[in-house]
C-alpha cells in the first residue's frame, strides 16, 4: 500500500487485471476501516458503484475484497449506505449470498446488519431480503432444515449472528415490516428452533439467542391488534368483550355471574386452548401456549446475558397485555402451570432499570389476570415495596417502573385484604406517602396520582384502620388527592 492512494485504488477497481482489482478493494477496506474522511472521499470518487459491480465477479478473491471494502465503507455512514442501496446493491448482495463461501457470506450478512441500523432503509430491506435470507441462512443454520440440530462452524456462527442482528434491527421498524416478518415462511420457526435447541444444549448465553429473543419480543409487540382477524377470533372464542353478547349467549340457561356460567367459560377456554396448542407454525408460535415455557426457561437459565432476560420478560409482557381473553389465558398459564412468578421475582432483585421496566410491566399484567390474588400477594408485595423510594436520598427506579409497581399493588389490594396488610407490614405506607407527596415533575405527578389511588383503596379495609393510626396516619391522609 506504500505507493497507492485513494484515487488510484478506485481506478484499480475497473482494471482488467483481477489482481489490481483485489489491490484497489483491499486498500479501500484498509483505508476506510475507521476514517470518516476516507469514506466520504471514496464516495465522491464513485467507489460505490464500482464495488457493487465486483460483488459478483467471477474471481472469488475480488468478491471477498469488494464486499469487505463495502462493509467498512458503510459502517456508521448513512450517505454511503444510501449510495449502496441506490446502486442496486441489495439485489447484488442477495445474489452473492448464494455463493458457497463463508468469508463472502460473513461480509454480505455484515453489510446487511450495518444497513439495517438506518431507519429509513428498514422497510425496503425487509421487502427485498427476508425470503432469501430465511431460505439461505436462517433455516439451514438454525437447525430447522435437515437434522434438526444446530451444526455451525465458527464462520457459520458469525453468519447466523449477523443475520439475527439484521432481523433484530428490522423487527423494531414499522407495523408493515413486523407483519412481513411474521408472515415470512420459516422466519419465526427458525428463531424458535434456534432458541429451543440452544436451551437444550446449555447455550442460553449465546449472542444469537439474544438476537433471536429480541426479534420474538419485537414481533409480539401489539400482537393482538396486528394479528390476522381469523386468528384473533379463534383466540377470543365464545366470549366476546362486551357483556351484552355474553349474556345473549346464555339467555334461558343461567346468568353470567352463576357458577354454571363460569364453568361454561372455563370449558370453552379449555377447548380453544387445546386447539391452539397443537403443532404451531410460523407466526402462531408468537401466541402459542408453548412459547410461555420457552421464555420461562430463558429467565431461569440465562444467568449473565441481561439483554436476553429483558427480551424474554418483554415478550411475555407483550402477550399478556390488554383486555383480550387470550392475554388472560396466557397470564394464568404462566402463573399456574409455568409457576413463573419465582423466576421473575429472582430477576427483580438484581435487575437494572431496563430490565425492571419489562419485569414490572409483566407482573402488572399477571396481577391483573391472576385468579388467586391472596396467593400472589404473599409472593410479590415485599419484593416490590423494596424497590420503591421512601426518602430523598433513596435510589429511585424510573417513574414508569414506580407506576408499574403501584399498579400491581393496586390490582392486588382491590381484591385481597392480605395485600393491604402486607403493604403495612413491609413498611409500604411510609414509601407510598412519600411518593404521593412528591409532585415536582410530570413524572412524579403520575406516580403521585397512582400512590393516592392505592392509598384510597387501602382505606376501604376497616380492620386495618387501627394499624394505620398506630403508624400516625389519619383518614384524610388516605383520602386526600
């Protein structure tokens, strides 16, 4: 490289001698590794279209160096990314991905991952790459095709990691792209298969598992609003959201509140549940009861990678959120069959703020749908109160975490005197009154209102009034806003 500069390197790219093309591409790769000015200069010298033309050169060394140079040229450079796309680069990259050369495939999937960090390119990338990437990389390397076992050499592991990183970026784009990903044949199945197989061989800390679980979490975002109406109808079963239909179905038999009616709905739940549990395919995995077990195993077995456990609890939060009947079914499954509360509370103890958001959001959903609020109260109240601030010097989690925690306590207190009693016992009143009085910002205003609502509900338990007074609180403290 001693007697070569950028202009001559770019000229070499169109030389007839493949050795000169390799030299020019290798110089660009070296020069543009971390030099922003070199990347800009290379673009102005028209290096981008010349490199794209070499992606499918008959000479493999040229291909490797051209894609390697492009990988460095677009890294952290939005203009170069756009230039690559405008030169029909995505089409040429997908052609190159078919080559049976691991070095080349590493470069191509690395380029795709770099491209996908630009929000304005995500929808286009999804449109032009998903089916081929799934067929060429995800299905074979996840173990879904063929043997059913993950068999990756180190290069293939990197190719798969790049590809799942690419999907992770895409899955955080628009509703349209989420839908495209859910519907792409083999995409969700390969993510699930990879995570499941990795759990079986004790590789839950794996970085591709992290990417795959993040993809699943993003694809389960707003799931019940975005899933096909026919699937939603099946999950909602005979119980509709409005009571008039509910009562209408039962006229002449029994009232909706009767024991008979509850049994009727329970058996309808079981019928739907059995139907939905059978042999899930594609996007059905996202709401299938079996997925709850997969996320639960991740929470239990993944000790070090907090991004994976945050994604698993976030995915669970997504599928248990809202008023839909299926959110309630999966919540109760998580609580009663998967016994998920202990693993979740173990995470809460050591969680950072990011993890706490999804963990407390999940517990909030579970507390809403739990059948046995007393049992849940004995398990969660002390852990959650521990996380609340009780004075100026205390470490305080973000406002949305505080609101989540208070909402959990409220969901429990409304139906469980034990929850109210435990809040008193574990020094929760002092903390709640501190939060209620703290109104010096819009965030604190939200948590203050939540605390006021919870304290108002606690006052309804007359048997606790003596305990309240012994701690120095009066009726007006509880009932004032």
